[in-house]
């Protein structure tokens, strides 16, 4: 931090990130150097009997000399990269020059490698097989080293590196700043749109709704990532430093009854994932149990009318029954319809707890991923919730499910069915991951109609703003297991994390490689 600028562009690596890759490269090249010297020492007399002895002698002597020069320059790069601190880049200002020298040394090395290929694999060399094979091994190993160097360069290549470099110089001179800023942001948006469309081309097609969602996601990524002159290793170092200084704050204990209820209703959330989750959780006996249960003939005709878009064998519905132990008549409605902002859910009657359960599935498709990433804020138009905002993708999904439940009378029919035995049924909404966020927003939308509603959100993402959260604490319970990262990935949390990382990095007075080594040592 800041990123390395070389060859007139910015790279996704810092000048203090070269310690480990060049150390690994130096070790590999030194081992290859030993092999080359050993082969030349053993076979140098036999090489004189070959027809191509001049080319072969030139190859071996040339690669030995070039290898010595390359290794010497790599030692200089490693030593220079170890100097200074994360923010103090002045001791490492010669890194670009050393990289230019390294690139210049690759030119004769590549030329010698091409010569080695021609000689080692040419049929008219006139050498014995015992001499040719070791030379072929030498050439192949040399090309593997060169290809690994090219792969590393491609990995750290920044497609907008030239614009980033120009943006940094503009910030220092403040001339044409607005024009360069707009150009860079537009390029970032275009780049992220291209990435998202490439990722989603298999299902998105030319659907305008998908294209709008991709554009919004691209704008969000561009706005969050622009202006951060950091590389991935800076983030890793910042997380290590931040972990060392943070203290875990103890919160008050939840009521035992609420914890027991959350544990009980978890089965409904797991059941919403259908047969893939059931087989994953029961790899040995699960497929057999599923085959026994999964048959259309197992369900009465009247119940099949309430199962939407399951597969021909009703495997997902069978998995719900196996996970939740529901009777056929208690699975009241089940929809596996899956589009952008329209996620699967089901409605069930829990006669033991006297509840109508709405369970919403989490992320299980690329469409769900797009819904997750549509993270702009959306106003919640509910009386008494002024200033409340929700995650846009989850809000639209919750609005869709509410429309299905209320407009089509599904919830009312479920409560009417439950009232035939006991009238004191209440509504419980559950979900995991994307389903948890959608369940939370849906609970806010349904609360005016069902005052005794309770929501259990497992691994709940950041889906409501602070104003809405403070007014929903009494009926929405979020369950987070350990260091689960999903509930901590909200846009606001990421902005806070970004500021904290910048602070700890600015205060760090150690070289980056020492911090990384200490972090790995603690992890072990």
C-alpha cells in the first residue's frame, strides 16, 4: 500500500509483496540451476561427440550465466522489498528499476530456451539417448519456470492499471481531476458489468430485469472499490492487525425459551433447500430414504395442486418431509419457482407448536446470487417505520412472497385449516442466508397484519438499516454461528471495515512480510 507502479501502469501487488513470490522463484530456479550444472558436469565430454555440439555448448554456458544474473537480481529484489514499512515506500523506490532489469534478463533466457527446444527435440542431433534425455528435462523445467513467471504477471495484472496510475497523478496535481475521475468510474462500471454478464450469461440472456440488476451491482462494486489504493495483501495484513487489537464484547444472554425455539424451527429452514441439502447432510442413507419417499404416488391429488414446480419425482417435497417430519396434509403450500427477486418458499402447519410456518430458501442458484448482490437501500413503506430501509434484492423478494401469501389467500387458508382444531395458531417466518434476510423483511411487512408474528433468521445478512433494526428486536431473532462472514457483509459494515483497515495499516510500523508470517504462525 500503495500499489506498485511499473511499466507505466498500476499493478494489483505492492512493492513489499515481492518477498514471498520471488523467494519461491529463487528456490525453484536455484534447484534447476543445480540440475543444469550437474548435467553439464557429467555429460560435458559426451557433448563433444554430438553433431550440434556448438549449439549445445552455447545453450549450457548461456543458461548458466543468465541464471546467475537472474538469481542475483532476484536476491536484490527480495532484499529491497523487505525494506521500509507498509506505508513507507521510499526504501523500496528502486523496485521498478530492478523489475526492468529482470525483464531484460528474461529476453536472453527465452532465446536460449527456444534454442534448447530446437536442439533437445530435433531428430538430427547425433547424440546418444542418454545425453538427449537429461537435456530435454532441463529444457522442460526451464520452460515451466518461465511459464510460472508469466502466470504470476497475469495474476497481478490490473486491466485498468493505466487509468489508476493516471488517477493517482491527477490527484497529486489536481488538474483535470473531474474528467479523469469520471473516466475511471465509468471504466470500473463497464469492467464489472462485463464480469457479471460473463458470469451470468448462462441464464440471464437479454432479460431486461437481469440487465438492470447487473448494472446496479456493477455500480455498487465500482463505487465501493474506487479510491482504494490497496492490494489484496494489504487487506490480509489489515485483518491480521485488526484481529490483534479487537476485543470480543459480551452481550446479555438471550432467554432460554427463545434459543430453544430457534433450534426447533431450524429444521424448517434446512428443509427449504430440498433434496440437495438432505443428501449432503445424509450422504450414506439419504439417497435411499429419498428414493423411498420421492414418488408422485405418495401424495394425494389435492396436495399436489399446492406444490409448484417441483421435479417429476417430487424429490424436494420429499426432502422437506424427511427433514421436518411433517405429515402430507401439514405441508400446506410449496413453491420452487425461482427467478430474480422470486425465491422458493413453503408454508407448513406445525401442530405441536401451534404455528403456521413460512420457510424461505437461501442462496442456491446464480439468480439468488444476483438477488444477494443487489444491495442498494430501498425504503420500507410501513406505517410507524419512518426512515426504515432494506436491502433492495431482499425487499423485492419479500414483496413477491407477501403477494403470494396475501393476494392469493395462502396464509388465510392455512390459518383457516389450523382453526379447525385450535384457533390460537401464530405465524412464524424462518429462513437461512438470503432466506433469512428475506424472512426479516417479510416479517416487517406482515407485522401489522399478524401482531404475534415471530421470525427466526439463521445467518442473517445485513438487510435492514439501524432505524429498522431497533424497532424489530422484539420479534426478529438472528442466529449467527461463530465467525460466519455472511451476516457481517453489509455495505455499511464493509465501509466500516475499510476505514478500520486503513487506520491499522497507517499505524503499522512493521514490514508486511513480518506481519504475514506472524499471522500465519498464530493461525497454526
